[in-house]
C-alpha cells in the first residue's frame, strides 16, 4: 500500500479479492494536506457548490468514486456554465474508478491530457476556464467479463477472443500513464481467518509522511511540484540520476519491454519514490527493479 502514494495504480483481480477495500484504505495512509493544498481543494469545491456546510477549509484529501455510467461532462467538467468535474473534485486526492473497462471509451480517453498536465481546460463560445486536476488515479478491474480469467479456483467461462476484447477497452496510451500495475489474487481461508495483526495505517502513514517531507524539501524551489509524481522532465533529469548498474538495467528494460519515453520517465519517478520510502539518497538497482516490475504485463498468455 505504501508504494501507491502519488502514483497512478491499476489493480486487476477476481471479484471479491479486495480491490475496492484497498482503494478505500488508501486515504488513511496519505500524508496530510498542506495549507496551500487545502486552499486549492476548498476553492474547487466552492466553485462546484459542493463545500460541506460548516466546513470553511477542507483538510482531508478528497476521495471520489464516480459510477461507470458517469458522463463525459461529469468526469472532466462542463455544462452551460462550466463547473469542475470529478477529476477536479479529486484534486490533491484520489479518483477511484471501479470496473475500469465499463467506463465509456471517450470518457476514459479525455483523462489522458489532465493526467499529464494536471489541469483541465473547458472551452465554450464565451471563453474557456481552467480547473486544477492533479489527482491520483486508482483503477480496479476484473481480468475478463465473468471475472475469473486466471483465477486459481474458479474457471473462466469467457472465450479467449472475449477476454482480449474486454482487456483492450483500456487503450495503450492510457495504460502507459499508469505507474503501478498489480494483480490482486484471491485471499485464501487461512489468511482471512488468521489472528495475526497486520501493520496499522498510522505506522505506514508515518513512513509516507517522512518520504513526503523529503520530497517537500527537494522541490522547495520548484513551483507547482509537491511530490515525485509531479516531476517534469527537467526535474527527472536532475533528481533521478542512475548509477552505472541502474543505467544498464534500464537500458535492458527499455529494449526488452519496448518502453515508451513516457514510461521511461514514469519508471524513474516511481523508483525515486521507492528510494525515498527506503530512506535512500540514491536510486539503487533494487529500487529500479521494483519500479520496473510494476509495469503492465500481458494478461493474455
């Protein structure tokens, strides 16, 4: 869970494996918002007329989970008098899209530009408005329509062509913008019934907060950059330098995985976050290897 913060995530797994539970637990480990972030979020909710009564300042990171039937305007914003959509209401927080392939193709594709630019511009005849949209995307999906492709216990009833078609509802360019791709396996009875107490959200959050403090100091002289996920190419070159071993690993990965330039920079940003969480000043080969393993794998064998 701690690897998730600030980076876009796609979870793939069978129904009931715990994808939604993981997503809803994420805000509990995210670092507290700064005053500047709180003011940004509060302004958006005020413009959208969604500021809770008696709450002059929003202090908790937003968690938005729109249904897959949401319209284009509902997600990115719009209307005769343009109002912020869900991606802006999730600014500096989490946008959770469950049943990811069930969202309309056009609805998903319009997120590509805001995911890169961190803002969305809505144009109308009378002019255009720009809203902040620096959100963390957490998406969840089944591997196929029946939900059990690759499941260890329940057989899949979908034809191979149907599975392929279902997975291809998510375009390559959109998948390329997601840093962490993870499979969420079925939880067996022994783990569900175990009395072993896992690590608390508070202890994980403390480590995340420490890593965020490192990043705050790192970007103290950079405008509009709060965490590693916000870095532009210039910052990636400055703060994500690799040692010889890491360069060799990255060179091999670029060739074998056929990575795009965008994927290259996203891997370096994620490796920088993993290094920060480990308290390392340098990006080690182990950090880079972990970032690489989160790249999408072909689900079809």
